[in-house]
């Protein structure tokens, strides 16, 4: 079921981005041009959005989608996915624990569909550790 949830998550994000690209006639990721061409806080087709740093929080029909963009890849934390599940009328009934979600995401890492997102340096300090962030490396797996 986590694969279905991630499929819905990624499909929604890419559809939202397509709306912005179409409206502003740009063929690049909206995070790249949000400062220049439109307000970082707004709405489009009943979708409220807020661009922040390298990411975006999007809300539609009470469902919250938060994510970050690295070049053109979707990155997210376990909290981002948990927030989607918590606010989605169908998914919240599943009562998934954080441990279960983490385990299922780890299975997708083992399949090569996701990867850990590691931070080598933050503000000049070497970390070389994982902050439970995930990077979608096989988006086509979800968008079949």
C-alpha cells in the first residue's frame, strides 16, 4: 500500500507542477522560477501552495503534500509521507505506525526505487550521515 500512496503522492506533485509550468509557459521545475514569475504563496485550480527554500507545501481538499526538489528529483522525509497519510481521508484509516512506514520505505530502497538522501556538508560542517530523507530515483516505477 505504501507503493500506492507514493504513486498518488508523486503523480499529484507532477500534476501540480505541470499546472504551474503550463500557466507560466515554462518548461523547468517551478521551484526554479517561483521567485521570478509568481508569488511563492498562492493557489491554482483549487490547490493552495507555498514554496519555501528548495521545497513546496501543497494543499488540496485538506490533503497536505510536502516535498523538496533536488534538480528535478522529488525528495521527501518520512514526516512528509506521514503528513500525507494523516491528512488523506482514505489513507488515515490505515493507522500505519512510523516504524511500519520506515520499514516499507526501506524495502523500496532495497529495490533501488528510492535512495537515502545524505548530507555531506551543512554550513561548512561535515556530517556524512542520513537524516531519514528519501530521493526518488526510479520515478517511472510509480508513473506506469
